[in-house]
C-alpha cells in the first residue's frame, strides 16, 4: 500500500509545528549573520587565524577556529558564513567574539 500524506496522524502535528518554528528561527538568525558578515571585511578562516594572532600574539589552531564557529565557547560563537565549501568570517566578527568572551570572563571575576 503506498504511503499517503493525507492519512498521517494529526497528533504529531504540534511537534512538527515546533520543529518548523525552530527552523524558521534558525533561518532568520542565519540570514542575519550572512547579511552582517558579508557586508564586513570578509576573511577566510586561515586569514582569521592570522588576524587573531595580531590581536592575541599567537595564532590559534585550525581546529580551534572551527570549534569557535561550530560549537562556540561559553555560549559565544564566532559568526561565519558557508560559501560553497569554504567558511568565511570577518574582522568585525572576530572583534565581536573577543569582546563577548572578554565580557564573560570579566563578569565572572
């Protein structure tokens, strides 16, 4: 018997609506990040590593930069945009990231 979309259980609909709402929120957030990063001084992650070394005096590992983008640190993520297979960030995004992390560490003392 072929699957019929019209005969699905309506009890699952509220869960689907919650997921759809989360997806909309994620999309709105992604559009905001894309619009912000691409209108700033765009950097590849390799360039961001070099830029960060100018700020901190040492260059973070590639894995560290990727972790800042994907998982973040202490709830703060480095804004980045995926264009094809490449992740891009900006000088301003690095500044926002460092500022947010500094505010957290200063606030915890």
